[in-house]
């Protein structure tokens, strides 16, 4: 994750610096480029629903996002979970013990392929031989997406997973909720793909890094001025 180490963050300090950082850390190009979308539409970083920690998630998630659905409410058929500082201590590949009951509740509500872990560590090119992803799957019983592009750029790979699992009933991205602790990766991706975004604001361990402070500063600024997250839509399909 780029988030926990401010020295590796990719906020645009200036054109030449940003380009050289991207060359040194090619895996983070997705985050760097897509954060620029926020300049055109800052509300892309605003979540539809916010909780402090993972164990406060409402299940089913459609109950939380009710104001963003049709008259019947949103039709959330599948859930994507971030790992680091969402349901796990960063760099650990197991559910944080205090969250195990909530994790099991989610597995029951979204069985089999309806629950998917999409991490920017386990299951990416930084995960040699996908050893972390394999361990995480054994520890959680939940599929970990192997993806070539990091969040927020991997929405096509996420939707491909759901399309290949017809039992999920997912035919459109507004039937998916994305849960994570990062506004510039998890929430930005959810809004770019037209899904529901659920922000874990505080996570397992406090994050006082530069990126976290920028995220919270920008979202607070926008919310105080009356901005809101864009409505989930499915023109991505
Ligand atoms: Mg995270």
C-alpha cells in the first residue's frame, strides 16, 4: 500500500517529481494517474457510507446505502473488501480477531463468489508467487483477486470476476459495494466504476501518514460545502 508510508506517496508535488516517482514505483501509476481525476470531479473521493471500523459495518450493506438506490433501495448483490487496515492489520494476512464475528456475518450474507478480497498488496505483482493471496484465502475462506493493475484502476478485473461467477447475479457495477479505508484508492475506484462505496475511516491502526491526512482534509472540506458522493450508476458495463 502506498498509504502507510508518506515518503512513497504520490501526491502531485510537481510534474517532474511525480513522473520520476512513477518510474521508480511503477505499481503505483494507477493511483497517481487516477487521483488526477479528482481535479475534474472531486466528489469521486466521497463515500456513500462511512463507519469508523470494520466491526461497525451494517449487514446487509444495502441497508446502509438505502438513499442511493431505487424506490426499493439499492440492489447490492456482492461485496469487495480491501484488506490492509480494513479487516486486517496492515501486512498481516488474517482477519483481525476483534472483527471475526463481523467477517463471518458478511460471509453468510454474501456467500461464495459474492464476497471478494481486492488488496493492493496480496494478489498483486508485489506478491511473489501469490503466496500472500494463498495464505489469505486459507485464513479467511474468501477468494482473493489476482490483479495486474492496482486499485483504483482494476475495476475491469473485478467485474470480470463477477461476470465469470453467474451465481452472484451481478450484471452491473451498481450491484457491487466496495469497502475500504482509502479514499484515493477504494472509494475513488467505487465511484469511478459506479459502485457503492463504504469507507472505513479509522481502520485497525491509526494512520497519520501524509496521504491519510490529505484524504481526510479534502473529504471534510467538500462535505462542509455540501458536496456528496455521485450516485452509483452502471454506464461502466
Ligand atoms: Mg486498505
